[in-house]
C-alpha cells in the first residue's frame, strides 16, 4: 500500500484512493483532527530490557515514543503502540497532534484558509494537517492552481516537523513525497 494511510479526514474533492472520511470544509482544526481519529497523544516510555539472569532493567536516558491507547469514532479500540522506532533521549520534544491543530487556528479563524486534510500515515508515525489557503490563481486556459499549507509531524524520533507551503494537495504518502520534492 504505497498510500500508507491509516486514518484520514478530507474536505472538498475525493482523494484518488477514496480512503478516509469526508467532512465539511468549515471544520476547525480540532474538529478535523477528531474526525480523522487523530485526537490521541504520544509519550516517551523508558527503554527496558531483561538481563541474562532475568532482571528487568530500565534506562533513564533512552526512550521509545508510544502512542496512547484510544478509541476511534467508530468505536474501534486501538491499543498502546510504539510509533518511534528509534531510541530518543530525554532532550527530545514531543509535538502533540493537538498542538499541530493549534498552529492552524489563527489562519482558520481569520478566514485566510480552510482545513483540507488530516492524515495518519504509517500507523501514526507521521501525522499531517493541511489547510487550503485563499491564494489561488488561474493559468491561461483555465487551469486553477490551489495553494496549501501543511504541518507534517513525525512521531518517529528521527525526523523534524515540517511546515510547508505547497500546490500539491497531500492526501497520502505518495502526495506527501511529491510535495517534498
């Protein structure tokens, strides 16, 4: 599955893969986060191991990133799971999905943009929120160019969060990759 979509909510045009939940384009960032089943938190959990004599040891310096157990809108229960495959140190700063949503609040409240997509990719390792701005233009011949802004947050412990402007509507891993080029 090259699209790698776990959960998603989208407004306006149906994504090419037809996955996710259709929502109204007037949702707040928090509302689209909820409709995409992304209202969960990530926390750091100390790395543990068992010694050769069966003693459980725990690190005070290295942690896994763990997505908390939660319940989706449809009632499906999702157990706690490790999303960060790299060990992180206590210097790592988690950006929660709700903080991502907060980034868009001013744009939405001022009418400068509308929420377009909210996506979990790779089992929650990447969470992306995207808004469609009012900055569109038309090329000769009638082709309309839309402008978007997105915030991609990596709960993997390996990558930095990215905030970008794009004319590619991100609806999956394929379109995220295209927007990063």
